[in-house]
DNA sequence: ATGAAAGCGCTAACAG
DNA sequence: CTGTTAGCGCTTTCAT
């Protein structure tokens, strides 16, 4: 069971050359005689030689690895649906470039700083992709502005920092515009907590669309909830009690939209007849409701891909796609039209 | 921006000792003088010294890292809902033990073998957790039976292999039993493709429960679908056309259960009045349907935790929890009672 | 075209 | 108690 690993030395010995030559031969260096090269390769293949990357890393001072760091805080939960998609995008690019992915959670919020530092300083990874926990985080600040190779998944107030962000403003604009174009004028916006940047941005997108379509913004048409389905349900109930009249709902996420639909159906309103509904996120559930939910999709796999490309570009200067040179990228959201808004 | 990393040598120089002493001092070796130790620690702290783990790994011949390998094949999609949970369980244990997690997808099926080998042979990780793609996979076979430190998430036909598996049989038994206890006798079982071991096991659990409760198994009450919501819908339609009578449905997963509920509602059957429904998986959506869906939960975080513990135990001989000594573990499923079956 | 030797950062055996 | 030395596996001058 205790298998000895065959090293370059073994190959060299068997092939009757020095390790230096063996190394060069396997690296395909043109200086080495073609016959020797063939021979070394033959031996390596026969002995199933696999280079030890730790040795190589030590020498090269790089690990060919990037780390994805995400704080495992409870309220991060509502971003979870995207996590797998993000991962898919990232891994796709990494695999293409022969990089590895180190996944790192910060166990507790206070340990975060340490965690970030370690990963980079201990040379386990050459760069990191940072999935933000909340709007402000002094720990993140340090690492992001330290000049280390970091891609931040969100907005950052400093132009030197590489970032990839989704377009919450634009997505909300799209959603609102869709309702406006369908002739709806009184759009109830169920927002998430306004302490989150996401919620603020989506509200702004909503406002801007109204403005562009010359519809007066009415503060009473904005009701705050907390991104859960239940809170979406209650938001409608509250609006009802307040006797607010509206012909459509734009919810800050799909869960709230689904809660809202339930509430509306309980109240006997038809969707989209009486009230049209748009959500945000395009979670799987949006395809299964009745009626199916029109919503905004955020291509998290694209975000992952761009982030990985940016980082690898910074690390290796090998650009793999266009636009990678830009420090900041905003990935546009997409309108996914289903039944809950009528039309097609 | 090109920061020089401070190494042990730097610490030693500044502290006026040899690197050996510095190393011992930082390792807390009792042989080194307390004053020297303090001094070295002082210097290390002041210079913000972080040991280079690559160097350490090379020396120690271990990476303090385990890899999670999962094949990124399309039909793996239906297992996705669990992936994040699994990850949570794994990382929790790894963090506790100071291990790192390397995530590895096999880009294509043919590359899998290579991918498995590499991770271990190139010494990037000390052990791996294997998330199986399909029932049979000759690539997996090699690595699992190679004697390398591997934990396989599923069943394996060889007793020496470390495995952690969920209990599909038991879960299906629970679901069926729940219906039987509620007085339902004609349980329609909507299965997934019988080419998957999951589907087979769940069908077996269903049969066994019937048998234990002295209810005759009727083959016509088993209809095969493909784990999508649409197929669940169609399964009911087909059963209807075949004029099969039933008073309840046990679906092989929640998606099909939801599809089935839709179909039943379209047909004017009340749930659970006319037909009780149980799903499997406890996806988030199960809490949002109307009525909410009674289902079976598989604690994937527990599976992840056990897998990580087993592996670390094998690697370090440090047992962190009971039952880790066992080569094989089966993690029991749990019945989650909601509205779709009536009762409470 | 090939080999000898140095060194990446760390630890451990052995002296002193 | 501390320093010297060697070596983990690899690559890369620098000689030959």
C-alpha cells in the first residue's frame, strides 16, 4: 500500500542520463538530442512518471492554483442558489488553463482576515476570487487593496481593483420596463432589506425605468421585505391592508415573487390578468409555479468565467478572452419571459 | 507590488539564530530556550511571517489537502441541489482539522482517469473524496481499488473501500410506510430511470414496505419517469389514461412529485384528500408548493462531514468522531412531514 | 548535447 | 540548548 513515488531521479537513472537532462527532455527543450528525448519519454511513460507539483511549485514560486474564498455566514444563504453556477464558470476556465481550485470558507467572521492572508502568504494559491459577505467588511478591504492578485465579485470603490459584478440596476430596469411596456403603470416593488447594496441597486433600477417611461414614482408602492417567500406573502397582505392599488408586482427576488403570487391568488386576483408579476434570479422554482414566473436571470457562470479569466490573465499575462484587460466588468442581466406577465 | 516574502531565513537572521532554531522555536519544541523562543516569536510576529506551506509540504511529503472530485457530466445535474450541502459538511470538518479543499472537475468523461491519477500522484492532495458519476465507471474502479486514500460517496462492492452512502432504500421505505400508516393502500410509485441505482434502490424500499405491511405489490402501480417535473406530470397522465386507480403517489424525487401534483390538480383531484403525495429530496421548492410537500430528506451535509472525517482519520489516525473506524457508513434518510399527505 | 551543482523554504538528524 | 548539514523533487544556469 505504501507505494513509492517515482521521481525524476528514477527516470534519469533508468534512462541513463542526469536529472537535468531528463527534466529538459520532458519539458521538450530543443537543446536535447531527439534520441535521448525519445528514450526519456519512453521511460517516463513506462514507469508512469507523474511530476510532483509541490516540488515544481517550490521551485517556480507559484502554485498554479487560485482560491475561491467565501464567508460561510448564515445570511449568505440567499446567494446560495448561484453558488454552483459560479463554481461551474470558474472551474471551466481553470481547467482550460491547467489551474487548480482551492476552496476556502472562513469559519467565523473574525477569522476571515487571517484566512485571507494565509492563503496568499503561505503560497498555497497564486491569487484569489473573493465572494463578498456583506457590503462593508474591513477585512476584505485590507486584502483587496493590498495589491495581491484578487478579483472581487462586486463593486469596489477603487479603480485599481479587479472586479466582476452583476448588474442589479440594469436587471431591475429590465424587469420594470417589461411591465411598463405591457401597459402596467402602478408597479408595486417588493424590495429586500435596504441595508443590502443589492436591494438598493434594484430599487434604483426600478426608479430609473419609471422615470424614463414618465411614470411618477410613488414611495408607497415600495414595500420592504426580507427575501423570504413568507415576507413576500406578507408584503402583499400589508399593501392590501393599506389599500394601495397596483396592477403589477416587481419583487426583488423570486422567492418573494412566489410568496406574492400565493398571496394574490389567496385574495382572488388573477395572474397576470389582474396583477402581473416579475421576479428576480431565475431560480429553478420559477419554472414550476403556476403561472410560471417571468424573471431576471443573472448568469453567474459567466461571472465565474470572467473572474477566473481576469485573474489568470493578471497572473500569467495570457489573455484568453476579450475584455479581460478591463479592470472592472459588469455582467448584464437577462429578462426571462414566462407566463406571469401575460404577453409572450 | 512585488512584495518579497519573508522566509524562515529572514526570521533567523533578524533574531540572530539559525534557521533550525527558528523552526524549532516556532514549532514550540521544548528543547529551545524559552527566551530564544520568545525572541523568535517576537520577530516572526513583527515581520508578519507566514510559513510557506509549499516548502513544508515538500519536506513533509503531504499537502494537508484533500480533493473533492466530481465529474461534470450533464446528467449529473439532478444531484446538484445537494452539492452545496455536501460541500458545507466537508469544509466544516476540513477547517476544523486544518486541511484544505481542492475542488476538481473532470472536464470530460474520458479525461477522468487521468484527472484522478494526477491529483494523487502529483501530490497536490493527500486523499480524495469521490462523487460518482454513474453506476459503473471503469476509471473510478481503478482509483478506488488502488489502495489510495479515497472515500467513495456511494456503494462499493469491495469491503476494503471507504464509503459513505445515503440510504435510498430506507428513505423509500419511510415514504411508503408513511402513506401506508395513513391508510393508503394503492400507492402509485413514480420512479426515475431504472438504469440508475438510486431508482432501483428506492423501488426496492417501496416494495419492502408494502410487503411488511401486507399490501400486495402491483407492477402496474409503478410508472417510470426521468426525474424531471414534466415527466412527473406525464406519469400521472399516463396512469390516468390506463385507468389505473390509486389513492396516493410516491415520487422518486420532489421534481416529479411537483409535476404529479400539478397533473392531479389539473384533473380536479384534491391533495391530500383524494390523493396523498410524497416526494424525495426535500428541495427548497417542497416548502413552497400548495399544499406543501411531504418528502424525504437526505442530510448531505452529514454525508460530507462523515466522508471528510473518515478520510482525515485514515490520513492522520486522528479520529474526530465515533463510528469513523467503520469502513462503510450509511446515512439514514429522514421523513419530513408537510401537508401533501394530510395528518400532521 | 549533456552533466554538475545550486537552491526554492522548510524540517530533522546529528553534533557540539 | 543551538548550529551544521542534508535533503524533500524540481528546474536552471553554467561548464564541459
